[in-house]
C-alpha cells in the first residue's frame, strides 16, 4: 500500500475554505488547525484493481483520482476516523454527495492555484503555517489575512408544489432542482423535495426520506443505503 498522501498547507487551506470551515460529515464548524482532509473514497484503494470497479460502480469519470480535490472533504479528526473505509452501494443520495464534492473541489483547486500564484508565496505561507500550528492565528485572523469571508446560508422557501418530506426541524438551506440541502443547526444532508420523490431515498429503518449525508440517514443514523 502506498504511503499516505501529504497535503500541502495550500491544499488544506483551499479545502477548508471550499467547505466554509464546516466538517462535511457532521456539519459542525471547525478551525483550520483542528481540521483534517478526508477522502470520500478511501485512500487504501489507490493503485488497486478495486479502484476501476469503484469508478464503474459510482459512474465516475476515468480521470477520477483518489488524491484529488474531487475526492477530498473537510473533516474533524474523529469524523475522519469514524467514517471508515466502507464502499457503499449506489443511491441517489450518494451520487448527489459525489457531485457536490466535485463542485466544491473545483473551487478548492482554483483557490489553491490563486494562492500559489501570489508573490513570495512560500515565505508567506510558511509563516502562516507556523502561526497556525502554534495557535498564534485564529480563524478570524486567517480570513482577514487573505481578504476572505465565510458565506453562511440562510433558510429558503420552496416553490409551489414542492414540500419537505423529512421532520420539520430540518430547514432548507440550498435547492438544486428537486434535491434540497437541509440543516438541523448541527448537521447537513440532502433530501428530495419534489411532489413525487423517488422512493429509493426512503430509509428502510426509520421510513423517512433521510436526509442523507452520503450513505447515512441523519434522522436515525442508519448507515445502510436506501433500497
């Protein structure tokens, strides 16, 4: 098995920004120095025959790589370990998850390219890295340093005919077609909101339409894919 990938500070920062300083698996905020970069599809599959099977299973492009922005997400250390190396069965929720990661990954890649193009990047980032590691810099300091601003999403309303098919404590934060990103204040997941949702979204355990974070139902915690 190849050595684990060593993320540069530029890559780590770009992923942290792309995920708005929030853990992808639990939705809670975390500072840069507390965060890790996790792999949606486990790193152990890199360079193995299983990778081709996984690409086919998930309908991934041939150019997909384990160690690339399209497979990297921001995570707490404990969330990173808890996710494990499972390869989940195909479901609409998981496909939506992979599409979301790919879009965020494109933004992270561009942000990293911008950082690297800056003048005296190595010297500046080296100093920033030391300051982060020693706790001298806080999240607010980093944002001010790079002229960034975290965008916090607010609850939105559904178009006529659409409705929420999960418990009412889930609030809609983003809408893409008939799939909504929802939050309960602590976690984020995806659920269908169209008039006639596909029943493959239905959790076999709690009988709710998720919401799903990858292959986990966030209503009951069931980790099996919807049938």
